[in-house]
């Protein structure tokens, strides 16, 4: 059931933040709504007020300023391809955006909503009656993780497909917070905690994503999922190399946050792969098994570096 007692459609960021301040913690911003509405429908989001920011015009622009590409947070995933600068400089971002959900959803879903979408788990993203029958877990007011049996940590998966690529492209986000505008490195907003996966002020609005245009990145994106459409990720990998030989790897789908490693030069590749392989806290909360997803991290990364033209050798774990 969609439970929101009040709904407001805002015309400006200031208006949205003023409304958020009025509602304390009991509200949710909505951009495309493709994540929020599902979570409400399944009873995983019980906030009573929806603040719809989808009509704010200045968040829909894409512009270039001083070698920085500024993508408004409300730009639809399907519209990214219409911008030549994105297609010319960041084809892997288009590939990642194109991998999200289905054609219909991508016409509504925004890039801002994608980097902020809620973590997922096969034991949590179920109907209210299903979760009640099984017994609630740490992410929904229960006292045990159904997947691991542990009582401390939730390992719900970080599932944004654009975020790993954006992290590899050194994205920063522009945040309109209650105390002013800030620029934050994208990877720094994620906590790695499955219950509270982000450390942004819930009242803050992400206004844009900023990408440097002068680093000549080459970037490869890969995604593992049962079907080529609609399914969420079971593993997302992105790797990049910039014109100075700096290498960056970011994984999604295998940990409560993005798993990131970076280093300089080809000689760093083996140890970077090993780092992310060890860091990823993969558990059995997906359609694919833990050992398979873990193994696929190495397979995807080896293939990605081979595609970048740097190596195609085998790695020991
Ligand atoms: C069937 C299905 C399949 C899907 N498959 C995928 C997939 O393969 N990969 C994937 O990454 N996602 C997937 N999604 C999830 C979702 O559709 C996308 O992540 C989408 O990009 C979310 O964008 P949105 O604009 O709809 O976000 P919303 O649902 O509007 O918002 C998502 C979250 O971000 C917050 N938010 C949104 N915009 C802002 C902002 N500017 N400032 C502050 N907070 C904000 C909202 O409060 C909410 O918490 C799928 C969804 C469905 C229903
Ligand atoms: S990882 Fe465990 S605690 Fe977290 S959502 Fe899944 S079952 Fe619940």
C-alpha cells in the first residue's frame, strides 16, 4: 500500500528544503519515484510526506563550465545519451545508465535518484506479509540478519549502476544543504552500513553531478544479472585509467557500499584487483551464490583491463 498522507510538488530547491524542515524526519524526497514508490508499496518506507522535486527546472540542465561537466540531478537516465559531451567523454556512463531497469523506467528515473537509491537484499525487498512471516531483519526493525544469522551487521547490497562508473570518473556531487552548498566526492557519501547506507543530511538535495573533462579517461563497465533487462545487479564493476596512468576500480552489488581502490601504473593492477576482491563483503542475499559472485569480480576485472588494452593475464587470488 502506498502510505503517504501528504504530497507536495515543489518548484524550487529552497521550497523543498523549507518543507523538509517543517516535516522533521517524516518525509521523503521524490525525483522519478521509481525507487521510492516501490519501497513505499512494499512497506519499507513508512514516511508520511512525499516532497516531489521532479519539477525543479534548474536541476534538469547539463552544462560545461571550465572543463567540468555539470549534470543536473534530475536528468533522466534515458536522456543522458542526448548530450554529445557525455557521449564523447563518458561512454561508459551511458552504458551504465542504459543497463538500469527497463526502457520505460529509464524514461522516469533520474541520475540523482540512481546514486541515492536504497540498498537491496532478497530477504528485505519483499512484501510486508512476507517479511512478517519470515521474521523481520536488522534493516526493518528485527534483531537478526536472515542472510547471515548475525546480530550486528546488515549487508544489504549497494545497487546503483551509475555510481561505480561515476566514482571511477572522479565525480563530485553538488549538495544544497540546510547550511549552504557543498561539493563532495561521490564515494564519500556512502557509509558501507546496510541499514544507513549514506551519510548525507536527509534534508539535503543533490543538485548536480560534476565530472572533470580534462582527464581523458578510458573506462569499462560490466554488470552481472540473470536477465538483460529489469533485473538489479548481482555485481557491477567499473574500471578507469586517466591520461596520467591513474587506475581506479569501483564495484557495486557485492557490499553495502561501493568498493573502491586506486593506484598508479599497470604494475598496480594485480594488487588493486586483490584489494577489491578481499574488501567486498559478499554474502548470500542475491539470486546468485556468494562464491559465484565473488569469483566473477576477478573475471570481470580481468576482462575489463584486457579491454582497456593493458593486460589479459590470469590473476591468482
Ligand atoms: C523493476 C525495477 C528495476 C530496477 N533496476 C535497477 C537497476 O538495474 N539498477 C539500478 O541502479 N537501479 C534500478 N532500479 C532502481 C531505480 O529505478 C533507479 O535507481 C533510479 O535511477 C532511481 O531514480 P529515481 O529518480 O526514480 O529515484 P527516486 O525513487 O525518486 O529516489 C530514490 C532515492 O533518492 C532520493 N533522491 C532522489 N533524488 C534526490 C535528490 N536530487 N536529492 C536528494 N535526494 C534525492 C529519494 O529521496 C530516494 O531516497 C530499478 C527499479 C525498478 C522498479
Ligand atoms: S543483509 Fe540481513 S539484515 Fe540486511 S537486509 Fe538482508 S537479511 Fe536484512
